[in-house]
C-alpha cells in the first residue's frame, strides 16, 4: 500500500439552512473541451458564474474547491498566523478575542477529525496528519485545510472550509472499471466512506439539464436518531464526474451535532 500526500480541508453548518445549500451545475465528459484540467488536476472545475440559487456557490467560489493549489500558492500562505488572540484597543489595552476564530492548531485538529470520520480507516494513510496543509486567507471565511494522497492507485483529495467540504476522487481501475458513469458516485461512496452505504442511499436527482454528469442530493426527510428527523453531514449535496474524476460536496451540517456554522463563518 502506498500513501502520498499534500493537504486537506474541513467545515460545519446549521440545520435550518441545510436544504438551501449546494446545487451546483457542472462540466462533464461531453462539455469539458478546453476546460479539461491540467495533468496535476484530477477533475475539471465547475462553472461558478451560472447564477444558481445556491447559498455560497458563487460567493465562496465553491466551483473552484476541486482545484489543487500550486506550490507557490501554498508557500505564500505559510505559516498561518494565530488571529484568535484578543484585539488590542487604541490605548494598548487587551480587547475581546475575534469571535469564532480558532488557532491554526485547533483548525488542523478539527480538519483531521473530519477526514477520519469521513473515510474508512483503510483509506486514510498512516501519516494523515502530516498530509494536512493550512491555507490561510485574508478573509478567515475563505481559509481552508486541504490534503491529497494516494492509496492502492486511488487518489483522494479533500478541501475543507469550516462549514463544508469537497472530496475529489481519482479512482483506480480496480474501483472504476465496469462501473457506469451514473453509478460512479454511489460506487465510490460505498468503497471509500465510513458511512458510504447511507450516502449511496441518499435520493439523487439527475440534473443533466444543468450540465452532464451532475446529480443533486441532500436532506433525507424522516431520518433521525429518535429526536426527530433532520439533515446529517453524510447527506451529500452534489456529486459530478467529468469522466476522469469524481467530486462530492458535503455540508458539515448535522442535525445531531452541537456546533454548526453558516457559510461565511470564519475559521482561522
């Protein structure tokens, strides 16, 4: 088993808005054309200028979450600064801490816990924590944690904001040969993800009218834990394929989690 890596990203969201998040159109096999990704990219990015009624789609550049950052992009964002400390007032007195911001170390731990919860143990490399890269932006809501690694010929790339995440899979022939394109998402969910069976059962809406290779999912009414139904983070919001890779979007919203964040909430 070989494990290679570079970076990962994590996030969470609020129950009341779950049904509004994530409805993105797509390029797929037939429409990739000149938009096909560079060799180091594993999937073509989605168009982000379609004016879809998707909360955060254009505002937070979600279409571009599938793009792996260049070495220069990573280097320019190192090392992350701790912006969670109290802000000083003009008189030099200590002020209040930045609301909701967390130290980079906490963001790393948070992201790591999401990757471990997301994947089956055999699909996480032993040096997973070393795979995480923090990308700090001027706007803390845009800061992300990313990771990329390869196991048994399958590449896995995860980008996280505090409130959502995008997983890109470059499947090996062992996982993809003989699988129809419209079943590739559910097949990879079952193979790679700890809650893959539940993910694969989320009702999917074929939105080839928006773009080839796109399916929308989301909230499963009535599924709950005895305290009432509600969205869970594994109720993926969209998946698409360009014929080479597969991208799956999740909000980090879960009805039974105590802490939730809205798109635009800062991270680190």
